[in-house]
C-alpha cells in the first residue's frame, strides 16, 4: 500500500475537485441559463466521467504510454472549458438559443471526460485495492461537497474554479513525482509555479459574468427597459448563487435599489430612516405588503417581539417596525443579502438596537 500512497492522494484530490467543479457549474448555469437548466450539469457530468472511463477501457494500451500527458489533461481541459463558457456568456448568454445551450453542455462535459480517463487509470492500476480506493473516492467526494460551500461563500465563482484547477495541477505534480524520469521534477515545479501564479493573480480573476438574456429573468428585463436607467452597484457569489444589487432611476428622477438572486426573485431595498421622514412614503411602501393587513388586528400587548424569516431587502422589517413591535429578529439564509444590506442599508439592518438580523 505504501507504493499506492501517491495514487490515493490523486483519487482524493481528483474526486474532491470534481464535486467542487460540478457544484460550481450548477451555480453558473443557474445564473447564465434559466433555472430549470441547473440540474442538467449533474446528468452531463456523470455522462462525461463515463465517456472518459469507457475511452480508457477502449484505448488503454495507447494511453498508458503517455500517462504524464493524460494526468495533465484534466487541469488543461477544465481551464479551456471554463474559459470558453465565460467567453460564450459574453457573446450570447441566452438560454433560448439551442446552439448556445449545446455549446454550454459540450464545454462543460469535456473536463469530466478528462477526469474520467485518469480516474479509470488509477483504479485499473490499483484494482487489487479497489475497495480502499473506493472508500477514498467517497471521502474525497464528501470533503469536496463540504468545502465547496465554504469556498463559494468566501470567493467569487471564477476564483473557486481556479482553486479546483490548482487541485488538478497538484494531481499532475504528484503523478510526475511518483513516476520518476528526467522530466518529473521539472513538471512538478511547473505545476506548483502555475498554482502560485494563480494565487497571486486573484484580483485578475474577479470577472463579472452577465445574466442570461432571458425575459423571465427580472434583472435582465428591468435593466433593459429603455424607460429606466440602471446601475449594478455590487455583486457577490455564494453557495446560493449570485446576488446583484441594482440601482434604478425612474423618469420622475426617483431612485430605488433592488437585490436579485441569480437574476430573478427581486426584492426592493427599504430604508427605515428614509420612510420615517414622510408618512406618505410609509403608506406607499407598505400598501402592497400583505402582512400589514394582518398586523392591524394584533393586540398592542402582543407586539413585544416578532420573528421574520427571509427579510430580503427589508420590507418585512419595516412593516414590523412601523407596526409598533418592540423587538425584531430577522433570519436570512443567504449571507450575501445580509452583507449587502449591512453595507447599503445599515439603517434597517444594522443601526437599530431593537432589530437583529
């Protein structure tokens, strides 16, 4: 088993990278395409792994002679495939273009084919210890799934994919060191150098990805309304998707801000201090909020506290605040919503002693 240690590390890193990349693609597809295309990546990632493994079984005699190349292929294929996906999003970004959807699928599936080839080689090489390697495979998958949540909540999507490519470069380096030849150390140093350069170039990987050109995406429809002026104030990726804060200027010069998750499900930003200056603004802001009607029937003695689930841009908090509740607890599952509101709407989310989000 000592001789198998490099292969154990390779399987662990390979499987973890695969799961993180798959989850990252599901977040990307949710933003670039309509939401019902998100699960498509699960099916096609499995298909890609299968194609890679079948390809190895068919041509293993040729592939075994150039293992150094095949070990490097997952990182190269992922870099090229993801770069082409980003380029395609800049060109079209439409979920209704059949050729565009086909291109998204092809560019996404190629990295999984390359991973499947290396995966099959490692298992064939260590078939006597298949049960051990399968256990490591499951541990790597579980670890990758857990780590993906942390990564997506901490870094941008593009940088998370860069981290995955770094893991695949480590696979290449480990394979090069395990198969000693005159090029092995040079290849290992090259892969490590590329990883270091990627880490130093973090700011260059902060790429803005455009939303799908789909009328069902609220953000796309509103930002392309000729009657409105729009400006994207800030965007943040998380495990829940991409959150955008957009400012709209209307023909009468009034301004509003709206948060979107994956370009849809818009929630308007409501500032308590601004509403408090004008009773007309309060009535206008709260008139369309259904819960206000029910709140009118709550006894004043029962308004000591309230729990709000999903405050969004703050309309629920404002309704409870102006209805006279003494203490307000609000729980939001998307950390990006809270971070953006603490920055752009502190009056509602941060500054009031009786409001805790």
